[in-house]
C-alpha cells in the first residue's frame, strides 16, 4: 500500500494487504520461454502491475511492483518485461522490479516491440523511438504523419535482420531498415485498417488482421497474397499459428469467439464460441505444443488443449474472477479463509485468502437447470437468472443440503446454492399465492442451524422456508409483516427471535416458532439495511438519514446512535468480538465505531466508494469491494500485531485518502516502518510511584533483594564449600629436557618468591560508607530519600554489611542508628516501600537487639516506631478481613 511519508493518520486500524480475484484485463498477455527452467510463462496485466504464471500449472510465480499509472501495453523478450504507462515505459527484471525507465515520448505509448539489445516504442502521435535498453538512450527516432500513416501494429519478421514491418489504420504497410534508417518497401494494403500482424511458421509469410474481419496471409518478399479468410465477428484482435505439426491458425474477435482455420484446406475447421465473455485481448499458441493461451477483459486467463480428433480445443486450465463489479461479499465458514462474492455478471464465486488454487466458481444461476442439461443448450444467456443482489450463507448443514440462499435483481423467487457441490440448488423459494409481477425479494437470512430460510418481500411479507425440502413453513403477521417494503430480516442464534424492519420505519420482534409479534420499535428514519451480531445480540441499523442505530435484542432498546456519514450507508460489519462496528458509505469513507465507548475510533477515505465490507471470523482481515472494481481488497487488522491507540477521533477530524492495495502482499518492512512512526495519538502513560498517599505501596524490587535478609547466615552456611578450590598446574606446551646423551625431563622450578601479605589495611575500614554519611545528613535536614536509594541498589549481603556497620563497635554511632530508625518511620509515614521497611527493620533488630535496650535514645525511638507499626497493621488487617468476608459470602451464598 502506498502512503506518503509520515502519513500515519490514514488508518490506525487497517493497512492494505492485497487484492483478490484479479487475473487479467484488456491488455494482451505476453508468453515467454525460460531456457534455464525449460518452461513457458504467461504474463497478464492487472491495472498498475502484472502477474506472471507458470503455464504448466497456471500457478502464480510473481507479482510485479506497482507503477504510478495503469499499464497501457506490454511486451517481453527472454530477459525483461516491458510495460508502458502514459508516455513512459519501464523494463522489469525477474518479473518484479523496475531496472530501466525510458522517458521521451510526449503522447501515450500504445505499441512496444523488443528488438535484440534495443526496444521500439510507438506513441499515438505517430512518433517511433528505438532505445538502447541498457544505456536508456535513444538510438533512432522516426516521425509519421497520423493522417497518412498512423501506426496500429508492429512486427519484426523472422530472418529479416534490422527490419521491422509497420501496419497502419489507413491500411498500408511499410518495411523499414532501422539500422540504416531507410524505408525499404511500402505495401499498398487492402484499404482497411490493420489491427494485427503475426509471423507465420514459414519464412517471409505474415498474417495481417484487418478491421473488416479479414485475415490476409501475405508473402512480404514478393508482395503476394497467398490466401484470405474472413470472420463475421468484427475486427481481428489477435492471430496465432500452431507450430506442433498442424497447419492451423487461430484468430480472435471482439465477440469473445475464436476461429480456427486450416491453412492447407483453406477453410474454417472449428469455432470456439464464447471462449471469453468479452473481446479476445490476446491469444498465443505455445511453441511446438497443442496449447492455446487466451485472455480477455472479462478477468479470465484460459489455456485450451487441442487433443480431440476433430481439432477442437477443450478448456484445460483457467484462472477466472468476476467480469463485472461485485454486488455482495461475505466471509464463508469460521476459519476466515473463503470469501463468497456475487457479481453483476450473474455468477457466485468463492475466493480463497490462502491460495488461488482453492478458488472456485458456483456458476451462473439458471432458471431451469434440468432443461438446459436435457437439451444441451450452448447459449444459456436466455435462461440465466439476473445478478444476485443479496445472499446469506451457513455452513452447518452444507454436506446434507443447500446452505446458501440468494435473492436476484427484480425476481420474486430466491435461489438456493450448494457450496460443497459448487452449483445452484434444487429449489426456488417463493410464495405460491402471489401473482403480481412487480413484487421482488428484498431481504434474506438463514438460521444458524442451516434448516430455515427467512425471506422478506417488497410487498411487506416475510416468509419462512425449510432449506432441506423447500416447503413453505409460515409467514409473519396476518397478511403482511410490514406496510412497506422489507429492508432487513434476521434470526437470533437460538431460533427464538426473528427481527424484521420495513421501509415505513418500524422494527418488529417476532417469535420464530409461532410467528407472533412480541414487540415493535419506531425508528427516526426509514432503515436502509440491518445486521445482527448473533453472539452478542447486538443489532445494527443503517438509516436513510445516514445515521446508524444500535439495539440490544434482549432489552429491545436503542443502546447507541452514530452519525457522521455524508452519504448512503452501503454495508456494515461487526468485529468477531462485537466491540467494533465498521460501516461503508457512498461518501467514500470506511468508519470504525467502538460500541462500548460509543465513539468513532478510525476513519479513512478511498478513491472509489466502498459497496461491501466484511470482517473475517478470526478478525485478521477486513475485505471490501468497490464501485467499478472487479476485485476484493483485503486490509490487515493492525491491532493484532501492533499497539494501536483507540482514542476517540475529534469531531473536526479530516480522514486521509488511502490507496487500494495491489495484488502483491504488502511487504513486512513497509508495515514495520508505518508502525514505528511516531504518532500524536499515542500518549505513553507514566505510572507514578504512589497512586495515593493513603494507599500502602510496595516497591518494584525483586523478592531476592529483601525476602531472605533474616536467613543470610543459613544461606551462607549452605553455600560454603567443603574445601577451597585447587588451581590445576598448567603443563607447558613443550616439555623441557636436560641436555645430555640420555634424554631426561627437567624438574619444575620451585617458586622462591615470598607470598604476598594478606594483612588487610585497617585504614580502609576506618572510612565511613556513603550510607552512613547520608544517614548523618538526614539528622540535619530530615531527608532520607538519598540513603534509601543507596540501600535499594545493594544486594542482600551488602545490606547486611551496611546495617552491621551502624553499631559503635563496627565504626558507627548511636546517632547513626537513631537516624536509621527515623528513616524507617519516614517510610511508614509515606506508606511507600512497605515491604522494604519491614525487612530492613527486622534485620536491624536481629543484628542490634542486645544493644538497643541499653541506649535510652534508641529505646525512645523504638517506642514511637512500635506504635506506628501497630497502627498500620490494624488498618491493613481490617481491610483484609473485609475482603475475606466478601469473598466467603460470594463463594457460599446461593445467588
């Protein structure tokens, strides 16, 4: 996802991850052969980037980095892929990164032709430039008058050194020598614009596709036409020849049909009708293989194999997405790995968030599937159902019967679908007594058990059907449930309640079993859609006044109201835990509302208005679909892997525009940079040392610093070794010998140096420690924080040494001992470091207990300290007793 530097406020919760369901557009594909891996690769364009697939399994090999604009044409040689955008084109290495960029055109580039170490580019103004690839310099520039010769096709004929053949919209062709910059020959043409040029397997022979649908097989050496073919499907879009021993030529058309021509018998041998639902963008026969690769603007890439006796192609492998914008998307199942999507092309498809090989299409809805199978209809356009507008799915009984219910645009009957069998179901659910043609199904839901479907109609009727048998099981209300059109239906998780809402602005609660009205709520405005989070019993309503109302179905009361959208709310989604409500609106914004606090916590804008939002059951991804877009866009939930501030956004907050994610997964480095950027919203909370002066506060020191102070002598006794460790004598590397005839080893020399003195310098012990000095200062200024901090830094042995040195026998004094007791009193007064005060005092009493009674000053200080300790302990004991009493009551009482 592209973001400007420092733009951290775009979205605090969601980061663009990748796009699903994009495979091809109207740019012709490019086929390459890797001599190193001995495999064919096909490259297709998807907006600002391109995909590279391995033809053997049609698995995605690489996704290129995104370009600033949409790609307008592509070409490739054995090493590089060239992609043009606007008046610039770039060369990609390893199908991934840009290594060369060529700038010089002033108009949009529409043709590219690799030419050895050079590449030829042609723009719409008739400027042809030959570039040196590695230096990125212009080698030659040719200008053509658009009114006389507007280039529409380019070809490098085989064995024609340094020569290119150019076709024009005026119909003539020109052969140029680009090394000498000379026009060698002009072909008069056939007075019809040239749309395609393709080298035939024979030398000097070229196939020319014309606007009239004619295909001319022409010998350019003698300027002779060898044969002509004609297709009645419009201009020829692309041409390819089989090179595996069969003299067959394939030609594409704007209708999506492919014609197969026999070059020996000069006749049409087969037609591949409806190979694509849109124009054939490109078709290529693989070299010496009976495989034909095709792509079109219907977002499909297909590979056909010609292994039949009649020479017709059958579909071998394909990658296909929706060919029209989406109408509805929802996560299917509880693992968060499949997304069901309905489109205006009439299909229902499932896209995997894990790998493309798990994608599957449930096909087109057919009015009479058995009749189509019985009669073997090839063209099913007349019996296809309109696009699905809404659907509901439940996987509980998917292996037993249909688990998807869908309503269609302008249709009364709702279709059932089976996910496991990937096909439309056996039933069309509609009430039998209705005879009006203008009544349509407007809302559907399926129960969590998968047994019942609830369907709301534009007439206000709400019906219940059995999913297994398709039998009508009753209606809500006497004649109709609502006076207006039903805008939403929902069933709770236990099949106890059914909630319906109508365009008249009334929300009704019904008993699911006996269909009796329980409660009704009047809304401030007419509802647009309704969504129920079954686990928490929270109901979300999007109203026509662009506000959102949230109700609790247990109390049947409005608990939250949100406003802020400036356009119609298209869709909503609850997070799995029910804490967030995510809304998508026609104002191009996606907002996240925090239900417990009732605040807006995230908002961001998009270039295209979002039509659908759905969040995965695991909460890791948000999926969106947009106006005039064919793909599903995944956004990762940042709160799962980073610290996110959920502070409410101010009322004057202006969201930033975020780019839609590409088909390539966002790099972890980019996400890391985003998450580590400083944010004004993130305010670190520094916990004070003491929350309140009345609260007893413990220190943050580990227990090892104070817990075992009274048992240090026992610990030292246990850890004392039985005998001192002996230092092993290190043997020399070369053993010394005594010179002489008989070899003898030299005896080790005795160390005659006198041992160092082990007498300790008493002058060092005579000095007072820093702790004693700080205690003496405390007697003067009555501040003991410095002395306490010194004691906190010491270990158990150091603390014992310091407290032992306080007595007059070890260099201390009575005044210093009095100062220590005052420090303990100060700690108890402030109620800070409570456990340290107890541990230090206990050790002090253990060390100096025999001396304390003989000193009146210390005895007086001890009396004050004792009363203070008793007072603190009585207060704590009363709190403990109160808490224990409450706990015992809760444990034993029958609540």
